[in-house]
């Protein structure tokens, strides 16, 4: 009886082991991929990584950096908004610079007033005072002369009637009156001549120096307002109200680096694709008239034909590395620009990476 029990248990264990081995050996078929990977649509083609950007007749998107540092006072636009050339985009606190510009403006106005005063000389009231001083000196001279004449006549008639001291004092008084008249006349001529030309020239230079300082300060004040350099569409705003910005850009808490304060793109609805062809493949790029290309939007099965625009005739360092140990850091690439019509019912935005095949 015991042997039968052992045999039954052994048989059940063997059967269970076989069943378990069979179940574990079964493989679940993998799920189909959500999308097909990018494939080469041509018999022979060059692969390149591309980046979507707004359509530009030349160059790339406009990265806006302020020329001054300060706290963001107001943001006047929103992402996706179209703006005209010269439209204000962002205001930086300009209270200190505005006060400095106003101070220079008042100093320039004061210097201009002094210059106008010098040019307006002689003032009628000053000239009248100088003429009155001349008349007074003339009257004093006549009085002294009359006194001297009387004393001389008396002295000639009877030397004892006038003392020698009185006669000498009359002579001295007449001489002093003549000198005073000469001084008064010269002061009148000086007043009538107006300001000295050298004083006017000095004041003109002071005024122009202060005025130019005011213009310079006003030009710097205008830098506190970022304006659109051309008709554009606001693609990205990387600053916030109350945040600090500088000519290096705005600090990004996520990347712990600096980004452009604003990024502007073209107002055209079409997009460009900038491809970076490895330098060792540049020789295989066909002539412009024969270039055909197709891109695949990552994460989808959407394939879009590309229209060749131009080759940027300058080989640059590769902008993105794969972190593979075998990759050389000094790899260089040639930018090739294509144009696309944005596909309907597909989200595609500037800055997105796509896979591109260029036919040979």
C-alpha cells in the first residue's frame, strides 16, 4: 500500500513538472509596434537627422537677448502671437535709468538757457545802467573841471585868494574824474559788445556735451524695452514677471543654464527642416536640381516629402552627440534646408527632431 502511494505521488509530481515546463516554455507573441520605424524609401539614400524650424529666408529663428540687465516689469505678448516690426515685447524695470536720463535732460536745458543768455547780450537794462554810469562820470568831470577853472582864475588874479593845496586838490579831482569817465566809457563799450565769443563757444560745447549725454542715456533707456526686429511670431517666452534677465538671457531652473528671453519665428504657415549631413557623406549629396528627400515624423507612420531650399555653405560642429564612447567629438556636419507643408491632423512644431533620407 505504501509503495502504491509513493508511486502515485511520484507520478503526480512528474506530471506537474511536465505541465509547468510546458507552460513556462510557451512564449507570448510580442505586441505589434505602435508605429513602423523610419525606413529608407529610396534605393540609395543618405540618412540625416533633421530639426523642424519656422520658415526663414535666411538664418534661423531669432533669439532675443536684452542689451541691459534688470527685473522683468511687464510681458506684452503671449506665445503663438504674431507681432509687427517694432512692436514692444517685454519691458525691463527702467526706473533708475529713466531718472538718470531726466537729470541729464534738465542739465542740458540749463546749459542751453545760459547759452541763449550769452547770445542775447547786451541786455537793455544792463546797457542803460552802463550809460547812466557814463553820464554820471561826465557830470562829475564837468563839476571838477569847473571847480578847477574857477580856482585857477582866482589864483591868477590873486595868488593869496586860493591856497596851493586847494588848487592841487582841484587838479587831482579833475584827473580822477577823467579816469572815472574813461572807466565808465569802457565798461559801457564792454557791455554793449555783448558776451565774449570764447565764452559763447565754451558754453556751446558744454551744452552739446550734456545734450549728447542725454541722447546716449535716452538710447540706453530705450534698450529696456525689447521690440520685434521684424514681423514675426512669438514661439517661446522664457522669462517671467519679476524675474531677472541679462544679456546672457534668462536662467532656466530645469536645465540650470540660460535661454534666450524670447524666441521669434517666421509668420509664414510653412515650416523648414534643417538637416545635418555628416561630413563624410557630403560628397554623396546630389545636385540641387536632383535632390529628393523624405522625412518621417518620430512616433508616427507619417512620411512627408521635402522640398529642397538651399545648402548652408558652411560645415559646422555636430550639435548633438550620442554619448557613445566610439563617437568622435570633432565630427562636423553640413546643414541642408528643406521646406514642408505642415501635414493636416498631425502635430508638428519647431524644435522637433525628425528622420530624413536624401536620395543619392
